[in-house]
């Protein structure tokens, strides 16, 4: 490639820098949300894609700094809001990089991944405002050969840097190298006492009286109630990984009742609805029925209150938020499994 052409390519007009940054942020946000949902290795590319988007944002920093410097020369009051946006964007990036490398896993006592997500969510309205306030009319040249070459170069560069940084993290033996495909770190496997206890949003640990607790089951044969002692009659054990979206995973031996054995199939059923005492609920596609286990024990001992006593769901291949704790109701329903919010709201 000619030197002049190369130099020209490396000097994009400010509007193209802005457009590229906006697209990179959109993809970063999309892949970030999707990474929360992946539970099986076929989704590993989503997490990698998120890392590549992050690197694209890093690569754009020098170009965006030029645009910012020019913008700051204009004494707009709203520049403070724009600066806040820049600071929060940097915090998001640094928290993400700190977590991914394992070098900074907590910030001010908060889990680094949690900071990354929380600040990224604050960015959404700010970015929307900024793009609107500094909007420019699209031009034909935005899709010129040069612009597309630049975009391609940026994507390839970001992928290259991502791959190189992954290699560097493992060569240097940084903790990030030991992460699971979801990005999570191993914690307390086969030691239930050392396994973190978390809730999706704000659920508090309920006090459950085991003698009065009942499991309400509705299936092809109607509705019935089971006592805890009746569940203890089943003792299927499975070794499964609980992988929380707050950045840790833990492998344990879970003992309990396979839902496929507990529920009588109903030809019209499309989903398995699992409800908690706290009001939290999720819905699985009926084809998952034989994968699910209602666990009453972990590591050979009854569940502790914070881990879901007396019964919690074990959902292999799905992230922690599917593993309903303190289950009090399970129903086969004709409702399709997609009929639920993308993430639990409880
Ligand atoms: N009822 C109820 N079940 C729940 C949650 C919740 O907030 N309420 N949080 C889920 C999430 S996000 C995770 S990661 C796991 C955590 O399980 P643990 O506390 O046993 O580690 O429980 C899941 N089950
Ligand atoms: Mo979680």
C-alpha cells in the first residue's frame, strides 16, 4: 500500500471517528448484554466479540482525543456532560480490562465486573444524549471506499490486539488466563461453604420452616403438594457448574430430584415454570425438562439458607440466574418459554 494512502487512511475526518466509535460502542453494548446470557461453550465467541469491541474502543482513543480537543475549544456548557461521559467510558474500559486480565478484580470493595456493568448502564443515556446533541447528517462519503477500508482496518486491528492480549495474559500467568469461556473466575468448587451466595437483584434470604414448606407441582395429572421428606426419597447426584454473571463460577455435587422424574409429562406443555418463595421466577423450554434437577443438597449436606434451602434448581448449561432458589412451585405450562422478560425481574 502506498505511503500516502496509508497516511491518508490514518487521518480520518472527525465525523468518521465519531461514527466508528458509536458503532463500536453499540456492538460493545450488545455483546456485553449477550455475554450475560451465554451458558454453554457455543456462546464463547460472544464473550470474545465483546473483548474485540472493547479493543476497538481503545484503538479509537487517540483519534477521539483529537475530536475532543477541538470540541473543548468551543465553550459549550454541555461540555461538562461530555467530559463526564468520557470519564465514565474510561472507567468502564479500565474495569473491564482489570477484570479480564485479573489484575484488578475489585474496585472500592465492589466486584470489578459489577462496576463495569453498572457504569456501562449509566453510559447508555449519556451516549444517547451526546449522539443526539452532536448529531451530523450522514453523507455519502461516510460509506466511501476509504471509510470502509478504515473500518475494516479497525476491526482487524482490534481482533489482532485482542488475540495478542489474550496470549500475553497467559504467557505472563495473570489470573485472567484461568477464566471460563463466560469470563468467570473459579471460586470455592467442591467447598459449598466457600461458594459465594448472591441474588440477581434484591432478593433477601427468606426464613423457611421445613415442616411447613410445601412444593406445589402442576403437571399432566393436575396439582399436588409435596413435603420435604417426599423429595428426600430421590437421591440423584450431578456434578454441575454454577456460573454467576457477577463473575465467578463454582463446581459442586448437587443431590435432589430430576424434574423429569418428578413431573408427569403433559402433551400440551411447552414450558416449565419455576417459582420461588420470594416471587422470583423463570421459564424453561419443555425440552430442558430432563436436564433440570431440584436440589435439596450440595456437597452431601442440606442446602444452607443462602443457597436456597430447602430446594433450589440446578440448570446445567445455564447461567446462575436460572438456578431459582427457595423453590415453592413448579408447573408445566402451555405458555411458550420465550414468554418472559429477557432477564428475571424479581
Ligand atoms: N429466588 C431467587 N433465586 C435466585 C436468585 C435470586 O435473586 N432469587 N439469584 C440467582 C443468581 S443470579 C445466582 S448466580 C444464583 C446464586 O446461587 P448461590 O447464592 O447459591 O450461589 O442463584 C439464583 N437464584
Ligand atoms: Mo448471578
